[in-house]
C-alpha cells in the first residue's frame, strides 16, 4: 500500500542533544511537509519542500533544519532541542497540481526532551 | 489575521447524530478540509469541500457555505470508535493550509 512512513515513532533525547527524524513516502508526491503539533493545538507548519525547493515558515526557529535528498525521503534535524520542542512531529505529503491537493500524513514521531 | 474557530469539545451518545461547526476568516479560499485525529495518532483525511453544499460519504457528511465562512461535519450513527478530534483546515489564496485547533468529540455509551 502506498503510504507515508515516519521513523522512529517515539524519540527521547536530552536537552541540547541533536536529533534527526525521518520521513519516507511511496505515494510519489512532489510536496513534503513537516508540522509540529502540541497537545490540543493545531498542527503548526515548520517548512515544506515543493520538489527540491525549500520553503521555510517565517516563524520557524533556526534550531529546526530540513533535508530532502530525493523525492521519497525528507529529514527534520533539531540541532539543540529544548524542553519546549517536546511535541508530535508530523510529516505529510501532497501532489501539487491536483484540484484537491490533499495532504496525507504519516503516523508521527513523538519527541520527548529530558 | 487568519482564523479558524471550532468548539473545543463536544459530547454525544452512541448511535446518535452530531454536528461539528467550523467558521473561518482567511485571506481567500481554495477549499476546506476535515480531518479526524485519534489521540496520539496522525490526522487522517475525511472530506474536502470547495463548492457550496453538502458532500456525503457514508456516515459522514460535510457542508460548506462560502458566503458565510462556515462549514460543518455531520456524523451519523455514532460509534465508540468515532471518539477523536476533528480538525477543520482552510486553504487560503496562497495555497497555505490554515488549521483549526480541533474539536474533541467524546462518545458515551
């Protein structure tokens, strides 16, 4: 089945210790998104890739970086995690150009910062 | 500013019908989405409306009125597994998705 996969599902890191979250997709979608979602809040878009073009949201902290080495994979790097970065990180994909351009989500990675 | 409003929490009874409302104020409009999100899981796509009217999909229906900036999600024959948060999201004129905080739906036997 075509899908969006995120690894790991749960990640525990220490304050200030870099962490990388990964996302892969078999949907052959050209757009990939990273969201941060805290409990009972709306998902917050961090950045997205339209093909190879990187689009950073204005209020995304510099502490968050992303890489998309190919169409299928996208990584989220948190260089120095703080306690406030504990959240669910969601990867989503879409096929731009379709009328609906619906975003499909992976299962998420729950990040704990100690 | 851009804003999506949904009730924070609703309670309904198994087998009943519930309507979850969403009002929006955005810079332009290019479609409205409803997603279901179970606790600790990712959102899953439920419905998409871009024209006024009702879209029906099994037990779930979604309605849109663009002139009123208003949508609702109607869930019929409620089941316990429908206990989840329901997120409304609007795509604006820049094709950005503006998300509501979600409505937590509690189903009681």
